[in-house]
C-alpha cells in the first residue's frame, strides 16, 4: 500500500516537473522569439598624421533613442520595447528623420578627449541599413569627423552606459609610409571610460593571455545568456535519450561541424548571407525537436543531421565573431578561444540538464513521456515560428 502511494506521489511530482519545464520553455520561446539581442556598440577611431580624425560608431539607433542598453539582455525586457519595435520597422529614410532631433544629445553626451581636453563632436555621416527581421538588431553607422593639433600625444573616450556598453580601438595612420596600426580592443562596461591611447608610440600587440581570456568570454557569452536558438538546439540534442553515450556522440558531431564552418568562414573560405543561414538554423531547431518525439534511439542518420545542422550553426557563430572583431596578430588564437568559449557554454547547458533532469528520471519511458515529448514539442514549435519569421523577413528583404 505504502509503495503504491509512493509511486503515485513520484508520478505526480514528475508530471509537475514536466509541466514546469514546458512552461519555462514556452515563456522563453514567446519572449525571445520577437526580441532583438542587445549588443554593445563598436567604436573605431582613426587618427592621421596630419591631425584629421574619424570616429566610426556602430550601434542600434533604435535602442539608443529608447534607452535600451546593456542592462537588458533583450529588447523585450525593457519597458520601452513598444517604442523600440515601432522604430525597428521604419525604413532607413524614416528612421534617419526620427534620429535628427537626437543627434545633438548623442554628440553632447559622448566624450572624446585629446591630451585630456574634450573636443566637440560633429556628426558628418549616418548610414542606416534597411529593417531586418527580429532576431538580428539593425546596426547603423554614425560618423564623427574633425581635426586636431598634430602635436597631440594621446586620446581617451567615454560612451555613456545609458546608451550601452561599448568596445573601442584606435588606428594610427601613417600616410607617408602607407602603414597603419590598430590598438587592441578595450571593452568598456558599466559606464567605464577608456584608458588612454597613445598617438606617438606604435601600438604593441595584445598579450596572448588577454586575447585568450577575452575571446573565450565572448564565446561563452554568445551561448549563455544570449544564444537562445543555440541553447534550444543543444537541449534538443539532450532530450533524445537519458543515456550518456548518445549525448556524447551528438555533442561531438555538433562541435566538430560548427568548428569547421566557423574556421572556414573567419578565414573567408566560405560565406553565406544571414537571410539564408538564420532561417535554416531555426529550421534545424524545429526538426530536432519534432524528431525527438518519434525517435527512441540514436541512429546514424541522426548523427549525420546533427553534423549538417552544426555546419549551419557555425556560420551563425562566425557572423557574431566578425562583428566582435579579430586581432590581426593573434587571429588563430582568438578564433580557437572563441570556439572554446562556445564549447564551455554548451558543456554547462548539457551538464546542468543531465544532472538537473536525468537524475529524477531513471526510467527511460517516464523521461520520454514527461520530459522529451513536452520539451521537444515546445522546442519544435518555437523553431517553426522562428523559421516562418525568418523566411518571411528574407522574402520581403
């Protein structure tokens, strides 16, 4: 009698656990399927030997104007998400017109110092691309230009956190000898001003340890917390079976595949536009989710598909890394480190899922009924929605 009661209690707990997992996935899918990931601004400052300087700021004008900054992981987290979405769908010329009244505020609050003296910034060019689909934020280019004394020895930069975190590097241009030198990137968070950049000493190459730590963190950050599509794919791999061997095989195939295309893409061997890659990534998520419902064991065809889908995800990783920028002197080290960060992020997800869920479901049938089916269904439906959303965007763009 007691054993029957205990069995019923365990079954009820498992059902509750499955419902909770289903609801969490549903909320995540609904919340982030229409959300842009908030990205840091990228700043490149070029200084010529004759005293001319040029600041190129790449950022989301929509996020800037609505106060959506790096304290939000996604635009839908902000109370100004509706205002952001309204700007997000505007054509380039329409958004440019909306941005004009904001230009003075931006130029006033950004600060550029030469030898600790603030210079007045003037916008000379704004390039706004056509509106894109909801997963990828629209990155616009804002250019400031001016002239300084040739004797200036250093510069520093401040970009308010209310706009977003930012990354900056400086280029020294020697036009006489047709050479230029890039500084290492400085990643500035939490309203932090930059350190001074020398304009008289040729920039030294970044230390290998700094490159490894910086790009490993960037790769991890792309998975946790920003890579919901990749997280769902990894969870789809996990949900196939409670056994460790199928999980290891699938994870190995996925890792090998995305490492190949990430490397080839970053070395300009292959290239596909986001309008093709992103919808196919979404389709891979849908397929993995729905296949889990009907598959009961790992087959060779599944491994081949995971490998093929991994090739697509690698191209997605490459687009992020290209935006991040690569140090020319440590290109291979940065690439390997970014990939390592991605692998660590995936390993954290798989480890948490394996020990956080599998422990409670020793019975394979219970795991399939209470976890695999509802979880995979939600992953599959989310993937289908993203596929429709991304293919719709590709068609109209």
